[in-house]
C-alpha cells in the first residue's frame, strides 16, 4: 500500500483580458475498491462558485464559470490517496461466453464501439486478430495485445498532439500514454473485448522515498472486461499497481480531459501544467 499526496496545478494565460470563461475540471480521484481518497480539494483563481457532480462514467467533475475580466485562470487540485495493488487476474471465460456477457450491460456494450480516436489502423486490427486466435481465454489475449502494442510503440513526448488519433500514432510508431491507450482500446474492441480509457496519475519512481516530492505526471491506461474489469498500463507494460491513482474512466480521452472550457476572446490561450507527487507512506 502507498499513501500518495498529489498536487496538480494547471490553467491558462491569455494575452488580453477575457471577459468570461466556462470550465469543467476532472482532476480529483475517486474512491474505488483499490484506492481510498483521504482528502481532496480544488482551488480556483479567480475565485468562483463551483458545482460538483459525478458524471455518467463515475468521474468527479467541478463545473465553474468566471464572469469577471481576467488574464489568467488557475486551478490547483490537491489529493491524499491510499492505493493498494491491483493484481491482474484472468477469470475462466470463453470467447463465446464473453460475447454473451458483454451484451448484458450498457457499461460493457458501449465500450465495444470504436470512436474516431480509437478506430484501429488495419495493421493493428490484423495484429489483434492474430493474437486473439492464439488464446482461448480473452483476458490472456487482452494482455498479450496490450504488451505487443507497448513493445511496438515508442514513448516520445511531442511526437503527437492532444487531438491525435490511434491510427495516426500507430503510423509513426510513437506517441504518449494517451496514444498508447487509444491504440490498445482500438485493438481490444476490434476482437470483441470491451475496453475503456482510464485517466489518472502515476508516481514515476517504483522505489519512491517517503516524504520526497517528485515531478509526477497525468497518465492514461486501459481496463478491459473479460468476466470482470482489469487494468493494464501499455505505456510502461506493467500491471496497475499502487503507484497508479485513478481519476476517471470513459470511452476515450474526450470523456475525461483534466480541464475543458471556453472563453470570450479572439486570441489564443497558453496552457500550463505541473504535477507533484509525494509518497507519505
């Protein structure tokens, strides 16, 4: 078990005065069977009233607007979370049984459909089908597919943009965690395995010292359904463990962006992001 303190500071600066902005933040973790949120808060500057709710996919959302003139918007999310290991399991289930199970719940049915962000490149679709044909257990096939993608695609910051698709990232065999999650989702859905996008945080140091603050990162991984939901991090080719803090789930990145908004102005804004993570136990 790890106890992690997370501070995520982000926002926009504008070259001129913005008269109003309307925003949604998805930056605070949720309690699950494997993590418990001990405390969390969201600070907004300029100060604003906040409407907090849980969205359709179970993600905590803070909705707020700033109706006075401002040249910058800052949001700082602070959380203290206890995280337990989440061992990867492969329940005994056949492909035929999975097809039946997947149709029984809207939560799995809607994670079978491709989105424009996850649609599999033909080479990825072929790879997924080839690997699936080698496994009688869909969960083991899902793991092999995720590992194959993680081995093929190189992590390269700046090689893709926030709007890049899985097919575009696959073409250049490089991308960031968001791209690797999208490619993996497309591959899994291609062979009939329900799969969802997960956003959160990752402590970068497996041997993290207690009390030492480090530069962390927003992160993305996947969960697939093969009798039960299980997670895997294709970027690092590792199981989801006590260094992963879950924030939200969805069909792809578009369902869980940390910050989304619009503002009244004709000039471009500059986004800044800083994540600090401290292991406390």
